C-alpha cells in the first residue's frame, strides 16, 4: 500500500476488508498464538521533557530506581511463571547504568528467556555492550513521523536522532521495535500513513501502536484521548505492510477499553505485554493515568491465558 491507499483505508467508512486481510495474514504467520511478555519498569527517573508523558522531567512524581537485585528477582519470578521474554523499560537518563542492565540481561539469557530493552536513545557503544551481554531486542518508538510535530512534543530531541538510534539498533542485529501514538494533538491521517510507512522503511521486526492518553500534570493534560477504532485500524494496516512483524496490543488500548483490547487480537496483533513491576513501584510508573490492580505474576499470567482462550487464542 502506498501513502494515498493507506489514507483512503484509514478513512474508509467500511474498514472490514482490511481487518479481514490483517487477521488472515496474522493467522498465516502466527497461527492462533499470542506471545506474552513480562515488562519490568525498573526506573521512572527521566531527564527528558516529552510533553505527553506523565514521567517527564517536569512532572512532580516520586522517583524510584529498582536495585539490581530487585530487577533480577522480579525477572526470575516472571521466568518461573512461564514468561519467555522479559522487557526492561525505564525513563531516559544520560549515562544509563548499562553495567547493571548488562548483568541483568546476562542472567535472563542464562535462564533461557529473551530480553527486550526499552530505555530510550542509548549511544551506539551502550547498544553494542548490551547486545554482547545477551539483549535480543530493542524497543524505541519513533512516536510520530511528522518532524514538526515531533519537535513540538520533544523539547529535548529530534526525529533525526531517534531514527539514527533506530538505524544503529537495526545494524547491530537487534530485533528492532518502533511504533507510534494514535491521536496525538495535531496529528492527521496523513501523519498516520507516514508513521505506518516509516515502520516499513526502518524494517521493524516489532511495532507498538497505541492510543495517546492525556496525562495530568503534563502540557497535554485536557487534550482528547486517541481513538481506539483508529488505533485498531493502524495496527491492521501495520500487519498488512509487515506481515511477519510482532505487533503488541498496547496497554494504553486496554486502559481506554478492555473490549477494544480484546478485539485488537482479531485485527492483526499477536503480542501482549504484562506489567510485573513490584507493587511498591507499579503506581509510580504512570506514563498516563491507569488503575493498576495489585500484581500477582502467576495469577495475572493465568488470567491472560484464560482471556485469550475465550477469543480462540493460545497465550505462550
Ligand atoms: N523512555 C523510553 C520508554 C518510553 S515509555 C523511551 O523513550 O523509549 C514507552 C512508550 O509509552 C513511549 O514510547 C510512548 O509511545 C508511550 N507513551 C508515553 N506517554 C504516553 C501517553 N500519554 N499516552 C499513550 N502512550 C504514551
């Protein structure tokens, strides 16, 4: 699909032919399997001022940083519960403690699980080091392909830098994840088409596409939330453009609507991420407002498997 075709599809009154094609491609390449990933949000310390994010440097939130032991313990619990991928996510700080991340990655690797890192724009040297320690995947969403909008939302960064880091990630042999938000203030359907084509240009192995949720205490508080229907449409087109990619149903879609989250698994999505961050920290990692029930790694995993079974999918 080219840009005009994508714009036409996203705006179509009847999108069902695209949903059907996305579901067909997903079944063809992924069967009825949904990959379940455990995400540990190990620190909310952040030096950047991304205007949509509830953890940005100007937000008055209590900051935390899990110790290396705590991160390892949480990862081991998630692996023991059956998770095969551990996602390590945090805010972005200059001079990230990559030694800790490296040791955690080596441990996870030794236990036979895969590691995804999502800690913002690391340097090439840091990326090389983490790859050597066993990190398999890196998730760095481009957030928006519109350069002007990117500049407005990110006082501390440029789209060029973000894309250069993504190119490093790809060149170093990581499974590369990008993605974007749907419904950012100022975004148009043309932007969304560019976002989708950029995923293809980067050569993404995975892409997280989720609705924007207005976060209090940020410059975008009070803005309209992204539209779940448009989010599902974007996921479906991503599946058509990148038939073999891993496409998660984002947590933000689930926050807006549990029903829509379920439906997304029939629109091309094949991955779900579940928070396993310890209870004492979980409420402090609030990128956007969300009610997070107490975390019970084993039970939560069993509940997801049950939910997936109800819609004919097998969570692994
Ligand atoms: N610091 C890391 C991790 C960011 S948090 C990095 O910069 O990559 C993970 C993702 O949450 C972001 O990439 C963004 O797409 C999403 N996000 C942040 N604020 C959001 C909001 N208000 N609504 C919806 N998604 C948001």
